[in-house]
């Protein structure tokens, strides 16, 4: 799913940049199509700035996306022996391994959000319907926090948010 999102985002960047470049070229040189010459010389003063703005928007959008991804890549924590840097995808994968211990959880995705000197953990789950839905979410929150403290030594967890994305009709009786 992440690869599909990356591919679609890449196409959107390419589309915006091509649109801006097309507006610029059409504004500067006009367009001949099926023997009819559509000259936009009168519209140059409008088309060139619009084309430049669209290209600039595409570049700024692309750079903003790259900066956001790099900024959230690692979490650094100090201990007695020095510093430890852990990538946020590694923490997410580590916590996603908790899902098999909950039989009613169908799918689990974990997101890490750094907030000042602490982190928020967002757990998105698909779960089977059942009477203990609320209790399962509470236990999951506790297990995530415990796993962070005991398994990774990270005690700076501000919030553990469980988001139930889907409740399927099946449940084990």
C-alpha cells in the first residue's frame, strides 16, 4: 500500500510540473493544432506568471514532502552509555508484532509521531466484533506502553492512541 501511495504521489508531482511547463510553453510560443494556429501572445502576461507559479508550487510541494520524511526518520534517546537512535519504521514494525497476541485483531498499523521530547504512538486496528472491544483496546494501550519501556527502553511515551478503523462482523465465540 505504501508503494502504491509513493507511485501515485510521484505521478501527482510529475503532473503538476508538466502542467506548469505546458502553460509556460503555450504562453511563450503558442500552439499549432490541426492546421489551426492558436496564438496566445495576447495572453503572455497572464500565462507566464501562472505557469511559473504552478511549477514553483510543484517544486515547493515536492521539497516539503522530502523534508517531512527526513525530519521524522529517527528518534534519539540518551542513556548512561551514550545515545541511541532508533528509526520510526523500526519502532512501528516492533510494535506491530504485538498483534498476534490479540486473536480479535485482524490488522494493526502503528504510527510514531514525535512531539517535543516525547512521542505519541497511534495504533490503527481492524478488529472482529465482540463484547470486549473496549477492554481489548485498553489492554492493547497498556501492552504498547510496556513494550516500549521494557523492550526498547523508551519511557518518553506521551500518549498511546488506539484507532479502530473497522469492526468486522465475524467474531469467535
